[in-house]
């Protein structure tokens, strides 16, 4: 690669650094891919560009960004030609920039329906692709093409794309992480602020880090002495003191949650002005077809006990507890303890968006 890039022209160096600068910005993935593709066409002296995001669950390419291609033709690719594509499955397996002719000779490609009815509709003839991977997950690609009257790509163009690939991968990874964090933060803010139940959020050190609008209203209604007593009771609950779940006119419960910013465990104390709906063994057995042992374990999870603590309370092994929890998760269609608890308490919380 060093030999291929030894004699870069000043214009190529300028464009490379311009692309590096764009990849360092925080922006949405569509804008990022479009702006980078615009400069890549100049850098690689090319005519067409397309970029997709691979959906691992659905096994399809989606979120197309493209330059100098007919949107109708791209839609045809989305609906039909990506499932009749003789080159992309092989190109997608490569962890470096790859010329199309490396996976299929040009003369063979030109005999295919894909070439004649899709590529040539927009004039795409010579291609080079690169795919960005985060571990084993394809998170985005760059597909650059030249018209028939241009020469095919060579090792120089592949080396340029290989230099850009780590920066492109990191940019997409950062955009995905930022987008996920923003989405989770917005979700928590909507949930905490709009629920009609007072919520007090505590970190691992039992420090109060957030309270929603309903919690603030409770504070305003309490006298100084009552205010101190109320918070002492809440603090004790965050430390697993569940001997009392009432204080004055309020019924209290603790919900373990996960921070959307850093995935650290938090605890939310919920305060109800009227009795919460009762969740007991009979209710769980009837509604979710749980066995009596599964119902007991479900209730102990809701009280915040760990697997080892549940095993000690019930006088069974830790591994037996894990087996029961696996069955509970399957019956309630959840994957985490937080989802399980939210599933059970969901009917008691009014969330308005």
C-alpha cells in the first residue's frame, strides 16, 4: 500500500484531508456518507456512487445514499436486484477495498441481468467497493463506479480507499453510538417527565441524580420535617430495606434500571398517592401461566433480590434459580430483569408521549 501511495498528487492529498475532516464530524449517517461520496468521486475520478447500511436482522441493504443515479433505479435495486446481485455477496466478505473484477471478470458480469438491466441503466461499468465492519457486523459501505468510457480502477484507487476505511468505520461507529445514546436519553426523559407517578432516580452510591416533575410537586407539598423523613425512607429503600413500602399517603416501590449514557445500574423509587395494583402469586400464575415457584421468583426479582439471594430465600441452588428465570423470561417474552419488572409494573405507570 505504501508503494501505491508514495507519489500522491497535491490535489489527492488535499481531498484526502478534506474527507478525514468530514469523517471527524458528528453528523447523521446519511449526511456523512453523502458528503464523503461527493469527495470520493473527485478523488477517484469516478462518475457514480452509492452507499448502503446492512440490516443484519432482515438480511437486506437499506438506507441508500447515492450520487448521479436515478432514484427509480435505486428503488428497483431495493426491491429486486439486491436479491439477484452476483457480485455484492462476494464483495461484502472482503475487509479491504476490492475491485469488482476481482470477484467476477468483466466479461462474465456483462452477461448478467444485474449488469444489463440495473447497472447499465445509469451507465455504471467499472466498480470498486469497500465495506466497514464493526467486529463481525457490516455497518456501512461505499460503492464507487466509473462509466464505460473510463479506465477500470486499479491498486492506486484501492489503496486510497483502504487508507480511508478505518476513519470511515470509526465515523459510522460513532454516529451509531451517538444516535443510540440520544434516542435512549430522549426516551428516559419522556418517560420520567411525563409519567403521572413521582420518580426519584439514584446512582450506585445512592445519590439522588434526578427527579421528575411529579417528584418536585411532592417536595413542594411537604413541610421541612416531613421532607427529611420522606427522603430518609426513600434512601433506605435504595439500600434494599423493603420492610416498609408506605410513607404517609404514599405507596413506594423500587425499580432497578440502567443508565442510557454509560449502562451503569440505577434505582428509581416510585411514589404513588393511591395504592398500586396488587401483583401476587395468584395474579402472576393466572396471567402468565407461571408455576408457583416461578411466581415466587418473579416477585423476589421485583423486590430487587439477586439470584444468589433468591436461592438463599427459597433454599434452592443458584443454578436452579437461573433455570427458573430462563423459563420466566421466555413466558413473558423479555430478555432482562429490567424488562421483566417494567412489564409487570407497566399497567401501573401512565406514560404519555
